[in-house]
C-alpha cells in the first residue's frame, strides 16, 4: 500500500485531480472545486468506480470504513450499487384497511362470475367493517378489533356476519402476502372470541313432490302469468335445473332432434358444462316456445323477459308463486325432484346427483362417475316428466299455503 492521505490534506488540497488513499480509495477534486470520494474495484472482471459521497459530508475515516464495506461485499459476490439502492429505497407505505380492501376488490373482481358480487362485497364492508377498521393500518389490526367489529351482528344476522369475517380475513391475508403485516389474519383467535351461532340450516322452501303434478296443472290454467312465463316454469321443473340456468338459456344450446340441452360451463354454478336430457314434454315446451320466437339468431333467449333481449327476472317466478299461494320457491322444485327420486324410485343416488349437476365429494364416486351417465339420466328425466305430467289417473290436489 502506498502513501495514504491525512485528514489535513483532505481539508487543504485544492488542485483538481485524483488523490489516492491506497487500495482503490481516492479523493477526486473536479475543476469546479467539488470534492468526492471514489472507490475503484475489480468487479465481475471489470474495473468499476463506486461513489462514496461528497468529501464535505463524509470524513476520511468514514470513507475508509465505507470502502472496507464495499470491498467485503464484492468479495462475497454482492453488487454494492444494488445493495445501496435497496437500502436507500423508501419503505412501502402501509395502507389502511379501507385502502387494502379496495385493492383486494380491484384485484379479485374480474375473476368473479357474478358482477353483483363485487357490489355486495363492498357494501357489507362499508356497512360493518369500515366503521371500526377502515382507518386503521392493516398492521395494527388485532383479533380483538375484529371481534369488536363482528359481535354486534354475529347473532343478529349470522350469515352476513360470517361473510364479513371471511372478507376481513381475505384483506388481512392479502396484506400479509404484500409485506404490510407480519402475520396472516388471526381468524382462529377471532372464532374463539365470538359466541357460538345456533346451528340452523336453511333450505329453500320446497313443494312436497306428491303435489307437483297438481301444481303444473294449476300453472297451465292460471291467468296470473303470460304464456312464456308458464312454459318457462314448467320447463324449469321438468329439467330440475337452477332458475338462472333456465332463464339464461339460448337457442344455440338446444338440440331438439337429439333431445339435449347443453349448458356451457360459464353459466353453471360449478363452472362445469352440464348436458340435460330432455323428456318428450320438455321438447313439446320448446316447440311451443319456438312458435313465440321473435328472432332466428342463435343467441336468442328461449324464454325472454319483458324486454326480449334480456333474460326473465327471477322475481317473475317468485311473484307467480306468491300469487298462486304456494309458499314455495322456484329453487325448491329441485328438492322436490330429489325427494321424489329418493322416495318413489330406485334410481341410484349418483344418477340423481348427476342430474342436479352436484359436485361429487367422494373419490370413489368421482372415479365411478367418469361417464356423465347420460342414458341413465335420460330415463330418470323421462320418469320425472311422466310423474309430473300424467296422461291419466288421479292427481293429488295442491295444498294451499301462506306465503
């Protein structure tokens, strides 16, 4: 190592030039009088200069210490410039719970099938989570705060409260994944801090299967709905599909000659395509609907609403059931179908579940159901139609219920 600089020289040297301190460290004085520390090192086979700061703010001792640090980093395969940039980068600002929730909504909303879900998601957060948590930073939120948020609604509106709890957890887990929180959402602690909700499993009110034939007879005769609505409702019952699947049906999905209705996965709850075998009566209904068809376009709705280009509203079916004083829901007819199959036929359970497009939980059943059992389901749907629309014999009267 050559002659080293002294602190006095660093203060008094004026002539422009490069004044070495040894081992690559130098004081560089520019023509305008500015002075800075520079370290020259061999890095990745190349000679590179690293600035260590102005000599007016960095003393000789500090420059030597910084130079030693840079040399060690280079020996350990670390690029000092990247290290300095990372250390100098500002810490990300921790968002409030409200800002984090809005970011989560923005991120996940495009993946949700139902656009209304995003509005409902935000509405519940604004009503129940934001008042207590909205202005808190996400790293400040504790299980106690979450409990305080949920307790007022936990027993009063249990289903909504469970959704709010799940959505709070989603936001905090997102914050943890982004580095804004040291841990995931403390939802286990939250659950232990909340009272036990009563176990009430709500079912859609269903009509007893024995009364379905009488209902269909009354449906055909009622003056309380138009022809399209009555055809749509009977088709819904005979196919045992969900209301939205029937209301969104378009003619391109229908194969009348093959007696099949192919519902694409985008319109199914489980995002899995579903093929419905059509009974003779279901085909008759479609032929009647064809006579009312206003356009030959493949995307034309089979059962249009009041505005022909828009699907029938779900409330159309609900209001008809209320006017007929059934006390049931449109969705409940799926339960009527399932109860009929279980109590009145010997069709295997897996065939009935496949007809309802239910996901199979058992691995053994899933392996068995590699086929969609189409022909067995066709016999099932024919039998259901034969029960619902008897060609003769006694029909059990439909009981009147309060809605």
